[in-house]
C-alpha cells in the first residue's frame, strides 16, 4: 500500500509536469484498484456489477478533471478514494439503490403526538380526492379534533394504522397543494 501511494504520487507529479506516459501509467494503475473498489461497493449494496466499468470510467474522468485539486504535499490515495466513493454513491443513487421499506412496517414507531391541521373553510372539500381510509382519519383528527387513540377507536383500526393514514393523507394533501 505504501509503495502504491508513493508510486501514484510520483506518477501524478510527473504527469502534472507534462509527462503523458507517466499520466497514462498512473491512470492504468489506478484502474485495477478502482475496478475492485467499485465491484465490492456494488456487491455490498446487492447490485449487479453490470455497470461497474462505467463507474470506473466516471471516477477516472473525475480524477482527470480534478487533478489540480490534489495537494502534492498530501497523500494521493485518500484523495482518489474520496473521488471514488462519491462517484460510487452517485451511481448507486442513479440506479435507485435507495432502501425502500413499506411505512406499515414502522407504524408503531411513527410519532404518536396529536396532529392538528389548520382546518380552513375548504379543508373538507380538499379531502375528497383522498382514499377513504385517509379521508376518514383526516376528517376525524383534523376536523373533528379527535386524538389518534380516539380516531383509532372510532374507526376500528390500530393507532399505528391511524398514524400511517394520517401521514400519507397529509403528504398527499401537501403534494396536491404544491401542484396548485
């Protein structure tokens, strides 16, 4: 590792001084390490390495475009590793590598504080497009002033289900108001 650090640093210094062969060798040496890093990162996130080579090329391009930001008095491998990490994260985000879990699995963990909605004159009308359960929950809590526990008892569902419907209903209303 120490020898790689010294070699890459020497090659990059020579490249910055105009030695094209040193630059080519530096990037070629980095490529193998970066390929391994990207494949491990993709595997860790349970992603196929189908586009690992594309990510490696993005990293190499970023190294090329940002080479002026490397401080020659500092080690080069952490600098390259940071670029690689951010490019891998960007690629994972683009591929939809986010973790998607159904909110129902966390219904009991949602806050139980009493939600109050500013019930303006058109609030009842704005609930119409919502699914029945969300509409009933919002009607009960926002308009009738019921607590989560009271709404759950009134509707014959769990408090967790009330909180889920409340959060989804409020999110749907917020989304609709953004579009208007």
